[in-house]
C-alpha cells in the first residue's frame, strides 16, 4: 500500500477534530473551544504519520496522542479523562468498523488498512469520500442512541441549603449545560414546590421578584429550545448529593422552576450534565 503523508495527516486531522467535537457535543455536553480542538486534532494528524516506526512504538504513540488530544480539548474535565478516552476509542472503533464493512460491500476493502488504531487507505477520492461520510453518519447515530439512553436515567438527589435538605428524584439532562455567567458554576433545576422548603417560606413563585434580595437569589440568563431565552432565579446551594454516584458537589447553583417538570411526577429536578 502506498501511503501519502500529507493525505494521511489531513484525513486524520479532520477525523480527530470531528470525533473530539462529537465527544464534547454529545458526551461531555460542555462549551466547545474550537482553538483547543484544532490543536488536539493537529496532534492526532501527526500521530498518524508514525507508520515508519515499529508496531510497539506505533501503539505507544497512539495511546499518548489520544491522552493528549483529550487533555488539550477538555482540560477542565481532566478528572474524567479515562471515561473520555474510552468514549473516544469506542467512537474510533465504530468509525473504522463501519468503513471496513462499507468498503467490503463495495468490494474495495483491500484498499483499507488499520495500524495501531489508525486507518490508512489507498482508494480514489470519489470512493473514499462517500465511505468516510457514511461511516461518520453511522458513528453519530450510535453516539446519539447512547446519549438518548442516558437522557432517561434518573437519580435521587439531596439538595442542602440553609441547614435544610430536600430529597427528590431528578432526571439527568444531557441537554442542560447551563452555567451562571459570572462564576461559571453549573445550574441544575428544581421545582419551586420543593425548593421553598429550603427557605422556609410560604411566598408564591410570582412573589420572588419582591424578595429575591432577602433570599439571596441570583438572576441567571438562559436559552431553551423553542424560546428566545429568559431569566431564571437561582440560589447557590451548599451542596447537592447524588446518591447513586456517591457524589457530593459543593456550592453549585439550583434554578427555580414554577411548573412541574414531569407531567407524570416521575422527577422534580433536572440534573445539570456537567455534574456527572
């Protein structure tokens, strides 16, 4: 197989960038900084040029480059880097398997070769490009499928504030990456019916505008699907305990919601994706 360094770099640069973007968009659910992704994808492109080395060296370079790509892209989530690496490997595997299967159907699988988790090819552009695009569509489909399954995951959480606690079922909301703009802290959501117990007050939700200073509430801007946006009252909770994960998050924001979050009463809070 003839390997062209410039083409290999370009293809793996694009592949790395796209997978890192999907990782941030669907798995981490955080604000994506494109300049970081470009730098990380450059590392991925360079690592693909290690074909001149022997197999053990190729494998070591691939492991190190994957670690560096994740670290550069999502440094703030470095405590979850192992989980992110496993997701990245899974996405790479789906991508390569899809390409090989599609190439086999098209009777051109001999033009593809995998070395240390990196795909090399010797195919005409008009054949490779459709295989490449369809494979990414397949990969995104599987990632979204896993995402949708995670969307339906429920947790029991305990919110502590003012030396009072309230325990409610919460839905993991992978679409919620809302942050308070000044502190950068994540904002979960809790129904006012339950949140009022933390303040020992009988005031209605409509009356919060008159007492928000006394209650030390914050005004957090937000945007949601189907709405132009708005302002949500939130308080800085002392802590949120996620029972199933054995995890305690100190000083995180909880937004107040007037309406019921679940028509069937299955949950009364939305857990911000950044907390898991």
